[in-house]
């Protein structure tokens, strides 16, 4: 091939390579910006990225119109101690919805997965969709999501005769966390959340961070019922009740 044709061929390929490189750099920049955005939104930081890409406005839906079950995706547990990799064969997470100390529905558990070390740190990756058996419209505004991390390990024991050994699976509760589903603006949780778990044993590390992805296709807002104009919910108190309330009000208490 003549030198002129080689130069022309290289010149035509160079813009394509530059376009591929620019596309890769833009994708990497967007991914890092999104990671910083998620971190700064979940923790108390004094910085924020200037631009996280084009964000489309999502529609707002009243909670009482959402008939789908409450669901979310448990992605991974970050910051898993390396000692757990040798102590526990598998990890799992149990999920429950509570209101006033009572469970609103039955618990849902993730599958049991092993601890891996894909790079420098250990983690447990489920990437599992969780469907709670209750509709969103039936969730109270003060509902909380409770999560518990469990470690599963096998122990060996002997039969009563002592002639042979047997194995049994034991489960330890390692850490837990609870979060309110509705914000102070009465908007249902959405997007990616990073939750710091409280260890069951204070001597163990408290660097566990659970990544959960909540639906963000629309904003669900809780609306409280409007009191009818002709409703009568306040009744006159009897004399005994009035005296009891007066006595309580006269007490010097920080709670009153």
C-alpha cells in the first residue's frame, strides 16, 4: 500500500477512535458522578456534584391509588468483614414492615448467598427483587422497613451414641437497621439508598452498608383524609375527666 493511502486510512480511523474514547470517558464520568450523588444524598456531606446528567421529571401519584405491592431491590452488602468469609458460609436479609411495633404483613427473606471478593473488599451481592405482601395504598404514613442481616454456618455434632457425627445449620443475627418509608414531605422512599447497619455485637465492625434500590418511575405521596365539614369528632368531657386533666396539667413535667 502506498504511503499516501496508509496516511489517508489512518486519518479516517482516527476520528472514529476519538469518538469511542470520548464516549467511554463520558460514560465513566457519568457513572462516577452518579456514585458521588448517591453517597452525598445518603450521608451527611458538605459537597455535591454539579451535574448528574439529564433527569426527567416523574409524575406524582397519590398513595391511595397505588394498588401494586410494595417492592424494592436488595442489591448488595458493602464493607463485609473479611473474617466473616471464613466464619459464615452464606448471608441473607429478612425484611418486615412495621407500624406501632406490630408487623403489617409476613416477613420476606432474600436467598442465601456466599461472600465474595471481586476486587479489594469483601461483599455480598444479592441483586434480588423483594415483593412485600401488602399494597402500597395500605401502608400507613408512619410505616417503617426493618432489615436484619443473618449469617449461616454449619456446625458438627455427635449422635447420642457417639458413633457418628452430624451437621446442622445455625443462624446468627449479625446486624439490623430500620428506616421510615415516608419522608417529612409524605413522599414514599425512591431511588438508591445506602443504609448503615447497626451490628448485633458491638465488638464487630460497624462499616456494613446495605444498598437498596427503590422504584423511582413516579413519586408516591401520602395524602391524609380530609375532615368533612359536618363531622363531629369532639365530645364534651365529663366533670371527672376535666378534673383529671387539670391535675395533670398542674404537674411539673418536661413531657408536658
